[in-house]
C-alpha cells in the first residue's frame, strides 16, 4: 500500500490539533541496523 509521510517538528502538538479536529493517527520513525529509515503509523 502506498502512503505519504511527513516529518514534523512538533508531533505532539500536531497530534492534539488533528485529534480535536476528528481525524488522526499516531506515527513515529525508526531505523534498521543498516540505517534505513522507516515510518510506523496507526490510524484512528
């Protein structure tokens, strides 16, 4: 499945704003041992 990810500086603030607006998930980035960057996202 294709997705679009945005890197933001204030994730908690953005999450609170979107949650109040009625639609949001929670996301974070992580790296594998080779340095490849991945995103994990959970929708509401």
